[in-house]
């Protein structure tokens, strides 16, 4: 996960991809969850996806009472992410695009991914 967060700091969303079965590995691991291979390479995702589900994060420490959701990426895997738009503006199946947001932590600023509806 350390490399994943380093890439986000550089405003790049990269994940491991298995060279054997061609599957993306998310959350990042040092082996393929599908075929157990360790023959991986880090690749940048397209940043395009579809809103699969969403809700208000009522009990969260970060993004409290804000919209979070599950996005199915063009590459074929789903991620939980900050959406950053009012729930009234969202609908299942809506195209979304990758953006970045920064939060303040005890260690300093941390860059995270977020997805917002495409216009």
C-alpha cells in the first residue's frame, strides 16, 4: 500500500496488474489475488468509471456526512471512494472521472482519489 499512496501524492492512480492473468490488483498486494503470481507491474488507470453505489458517510472519521460510493472502473474492478457531490446529483450508472483531494493528517497532507460525475 505504501507505493499506492506515494503514487497518489504524485497525482497518479496506479495499481499492480498481473502479467500472467492480466487482472488489476486492488487493494494493492504483492501477489495476484486471482492466480497467486508475483509477476506484477504497476500501471496507471484511465480515471474513467461508472457509479455503482453511493451513500452518505454518516459515521466516518474522514468525509463525515459527505457522499462516498463504489465506482466500477473502466479497467473492470470496483473501488470505494469519496464522491464529493451532493447525493441529489447522483444516480447509479452515471459516468464518473478521477480527481484528487487532500486531507490533513497527523503526519501532514495526504492526497487521496475521488470520483466526480462527468458533465
